[in-house]
């Protein structure tokens, strides 16, 4: 299954009783595996999790920690931009040049990279004083 199809399919399972805004995310790793996630909301609103966070959790649970490509899809007027927190979460596991495709349900796509989404990211290097 393509990354696009995986993101589109998992989006259907999003649990979004509050926003009604379903998002699907799929990650490909260097092994060729695909990991998918959807947003999961909560009555205590800040406890909800984004689709990207779900896909990252699935990847780590499967024993992988390197992102090779990302695809995010939602039903919106323009390709869905990941929130700030998810940009940081992606940067934890992806090199800056990793391709991120943001998409709409009706077929628009915007291709960007992790470093374009989060210029000047805080990384472990910033804690290295040796
Ligand atoms: N959301 C995501 O899951 N990913 C994004 O890239 C943008 C926003 C979710 C969070 C919340 O469940 C809903 O969309 C509305 O903000």
C-alpha cells in the first residue's frame, strides 16, 4: 500500500467527536515498513493526540526510530499543516531533508521537508557541551 493510501485509510479511524476533523498520517521507515496513525481526541481537550503523534508511536512500538518519509492528509481547503508540536516530534526521528507530503482529501498535495517545517529545530546537539 502506498504511503498516501495508508494515510487516507487510517484517517477513517480518527476519533474526533469534538473537532469532527479527521487526520491521517503515515510514515515510511528505511526498512520499507509503513506506520500509520490518526488523531484521537479526548473530553479533556488537551489530552487529545495528533495523527502524526499516533504514527510515530506506532513506529516506535514496532521497534523503529528513523523516519524516511511522511504523508499527512485531512479534509481541508488546503494541505493540512502539522501543528508546532508535531513538527518537533517529526524532527526527533527524521533528518531535515526528509520529504513530508501534506494533502487534502480531494487530491491537493504540498511537498515540503522536515527542516522547512521546523527551521532552527531544537535537537540533542544543543545539549552537547563537550
Ligand atoms: N490535527 C492532527 O491530528 N494533525 C495535524 O497535522 C493538524 C491537527 C488534529 C488535532 C485535533 O484532533 C484536530 O486535528 C483539530 O485540531
